[in-house]
C-alpha cells in the first residue's frame, strides 16, 4: 500500500482555497487504495533553518533544532508520495512551506555530484524514492504566474540525487482560486474537482497524471476574456469589502 503525506502551506489551513484542491486529490488517492495524511503547516512548530550545517558536518542527518521537523522527517521517510500544497505567495510558495523546504535540505548529503549535466546532492537516504505532487492556487487568473513556482520545484526535486529520488508526478496550478470562496459557484467547478480526484487516483495507480487529466486541470476555471475577469474580480472585491466594512455605499 502506498502512503501519501500532504503538506498544506496556507495560513488559512482547512478554510483556504488550497484545501479545496487538495481534498479531492487525496480522496482520489485513497479511492485508489493509498493512505493519506495532511499536515497543516500553520499548526506545526517548524523553526527556520539556521544555516549552521550541523546536520551535515557535526551530526550527519540530525538537525540542531529540536522541533516538529523530527516527526515530519519520520513521516516523510514512511511515505511514498509527498504532496506540496500552497497558495501562490509573491509568485512562489508561502513562507510556511518555504520553511519546511529549507529544513528538507537534510534529505541530501552536502557533497555534490553531477547529474544530467548539472550539480545536485547525493541523497542521504539512497533507498528512498518519492513521487512529489505540487498543488497551488493564486489570485491572478493566468497560468503563467506559476512559472517561478514550477521552476523551483523542478530544481528542488533535481537537487536530491539529480531527479532519481524525487520525481514530480504532476502539478495542479489554478489561477483565480479566490473564486472558490463563493460557495454558490462551487457546483459549476465540479468538472475541475473531479479532475483533481482523477489525478489523485492516477498518481497512485500510474505514478503520474495522464495527459488527458492534466489537460482538464489546466483549463481556466472561467473561460472569459481577461478584461471580463478583471472587471468581475474587482466587482467581487468591492462587494466583499462593503460587506466586511458593514456599509452600503
Ligand atoms: C502575502 C500574499 C501574497 C500573494 N501573492 C500572490 C501572487 O504573487 N500572485 C497571485 O496570483 N496571488 C497572490 N496572492 C493571492 C493568493 O494566492 C490567493 O488569495 C489564494 O487563493 C490563497 O489561497 P489559500 O486560501 O489556500 O490561502 C497572495 C496573497 C497573499 C496574502
């Protein structure tokens, strides 16, 4: 049986838009026979990396900081699939997820090797091979805003063994994720949530998303001209702000 360990890096945790994507994905994984656990990073005590290299030089594989990362690492080593789910923050991961990623550098040895023509770290646990999945959502509607995030994960996966120990199974990157907060619109996006479930199943059964599922996942939530999306978003923001401020201007 495959074990899936998911990290939700949204400060909104279970109430956020990231969770709206992560949940059906994990449902698909469990339907395909996997176990799934989500760790909400906002609820964990994971300190920023000190950059002291104790985990490499003094006590290899053991971090100087004693916090929840000890249990997280144990859970990672007991998992086959790691899911990184984050809101897009300044075109990359949230600070909560970045802190986890920095602390994950312990998964590689400090020495370097050449793999695929560029440098990487040898894996600290050579017997361990993970599939990784990236999930994100953003305020802006266009897919292109995820470019730096995708690049970060491609490089991050390569950094451990040169792409042999962490392989990206697929990505779900959704623009205009704030629209998930409008409950009345959610049934209209069932096609997307169903594709997330399908991607979860395929990750377990086939090791990657099928091109057909990826194509559906990449479709925009609303297929409208950009100017219409801009107008709609701004009207929504005005309305929501009015409600929150308790005025009817
Ligand atoms: C600090 C901060 C930075 C953000 N940066 C971006 C960004 O660079 N691009 C973008 O499209 N949306 C950005 N957003 C919007 C979030 O990605 C969006 O609200 C998302 O739906 C939040 O997901 P969550 O509910 O799971 O936290 C940002 C939001 C915050 C609070």
